[in-house]
């Protein structure tokens, strides 16, 4: 069973800012989609634990930060950064 991957409003806004900063909305959106796909299947295995339930995953040119709710099978992407 797959996880439902949600992007917070802050994360979505950051994607738009990053796309403008690097000048390629296509590459940013493709990276975000690859991240979403990986997190749907096995978020804990795909990501690296930072602390207190916060994980990150890299997919050039992005780093995504996320939380996992195993009970409800939801992953919330809380923020993005440029690698």
C-alpha cells in the first residue's frame, strides 16, 4: 500500500521560488515528482533521518524535508531547498 504524499503550502511556495532562482521550472517540477514517487513507496527507507521524526531526501536540484505518519500512511513534505 502506498503512502499519500502531501506538500505543505510553504513547501509549494518554496518550489516556485526555487524554480525562479534556478531558471528552470521544468527541472524543479520533475525533481519534485521523482521525490513524490519515491516517498509514496517507502519514505523511511528512501530518506535520511535528521532528528525527531524529520527526514530529508535529495533529488537534484532539490532537497526535500518531510514527516511520516505511519498510522495514516501520509508523508508531509514540509520544505524544499536547493542542493
